[in-house]
């Protein structure tokens, strides 16, 4: 089956750029695929996913998207902005302690007019699905047609976003005259990784797909990615042996946990900004770039001559953590 319909939201193709000074320092040809440039306020990896998710929601007659994340969720912000652009309603279920003093993504959620329900981080970990079902029921009673988008849009329609990104990247690399041995990125809820692993197989990119975890233990996240790929295969009746595909996750980048980065990550963010003018964030891309540079410098990714870093966006995450950057 061919890819399903998509609602055009992203500025594609995103640029593939060389990182010559950083690459010279670590002895590898280093490139960055700028998916932080899928849009300005809507930028980042979620936009590619949302193109397929929103098309699916519209096909089902939805007028309201319900989704969830932390108060600084990039996914929720991208959903809120996309909904506002399309005249849909967004209802965000955000885990956190307070909605006072909105900053970063939360401020943008507000500006995009999203309805926000604040839940405690404990409830988020335990009774999230029940809370979302209650909200969906209330939305239906109020005469709306809700569509629930799971955490990070990491489910069957969302996976198509990064399947398509691999086709785009393959063309970029061919134009630049190389094939990447490594494609590295930040992995959180797993849908970006699932799409990349599938796309790598479908379009024969031939890269090692290496996800640097920002929150979860590697084995547990790999199982979730596998399950998403299986569900995608079933729903879209694809003839791919998904269980034979490698799902490689490095979880040494998790550090103290989601949203908490070590000093070394903040130093990497400052180094990359200084050397290349590329802005990374401490929640996702900073951790992943730190993991990639550490592995490349220590020879852990043997045989890598060309490595592509997928910049998945998240720049608004730097502002609430402004106090942690080196002076
Ligand atoms: C900036 C950024 N990078 C990476 C990710 C991880 O993507 P995924 O949830 O598909 O694993 C996210 C998810 O929220 C994100 O916001």
C-alpha cells in the first residue's frame, strides 16, 4: 500500500548541511539534516508526523485534537500551532506543577489558543489514558469530534513522516556525493526511530540508525519501537519483515532523566553553537549530539566516515533552562 494522504504543513525538503569545523575536530565528515527548519514556530520532527496524523483525523471528521506531554512538550506545541493554522481545536493534557509564568513551548501553546488541562506528573505516569478518555467524552458531550493523538504522535500514521524523510535524505546525500554510514538522532517516544528504521529498509539507505535516548532505558524503548512498527505493518498491510530490522538505542545519554542534562551536554551545546552556529536544546538534540560526538571521538561507531545528525528541533526548550548554560 502506498503512503496515505498527508496534510501539507512542513517546509520540505529541509536542508542537509555540512558541519565542517566540528567534523574536522572529531575526524569524520559530519552533516546535519535540518528538520528544525520544517517551520518556524511549528518546526521540528513532530511536523512530519502531524502531516499524516492530521490527514487521518480530518478523514475521520475530527474537529478537535487531544494530545499529551510535559508542559514544555514540543509535540504539544507543534500540535497547537498546526491546529490553529487549520482552524481545528487543540486540547492539550500537560504534565507539570503549574501553568503560571508560561515560558518556551507553554507560552506558544497559549498563543495558539489551545485548551490546556494540567495533570500531575504522577497521574501522567499512571492514569493518563483514563484522563484522556474523560476529556474526549467531555468534548463529545460539548458537540465536538475529538481525535486522540498518542504521546509524541508515535503511532501508525505518524511513522510515515520519517519513512518519507529517509527518501528525502537519500536524495540529499546522493546530491552531496556520499552515503551515510550513521544516522543519529534523539529518541523519546520512538516514532521517529520507527519511521527511520522502516525508511532505511524501504529506500535502501544502508545507514546504521542510532537513536540516543532522552528518557527511557534502551531495551524498554526498543520494544515500544518494535510494537509501533508491527502495528504500522498490520494497519497499512505492508510486506516487510519488521522484526528482522535492527533497533539500535544508546541510553547512556539519559543522564539524570527526562529534561535533565549533565554539564557536559550544556558544554556540547555551547561548542556546537560556537563552531557551527547550530542551536541545540538540553532536552533532546543536545543529549543526542553529545552521545554521537562522544561515540565518534572514542571510535565506538567503527567504519563511520560520513555521519548525519538529524536535528529534530526543540529550540524553545533552551529558554526555561537558560540558567544552566556555561557563562
Ligand atoms: C526536539 C525533539 N527531538 C526528538 C524527539 C523524539 O522524537 P520521538 O518522540 O519520535 O522519539 C522529540 C519528541 O518529543 C522532540 O521534541
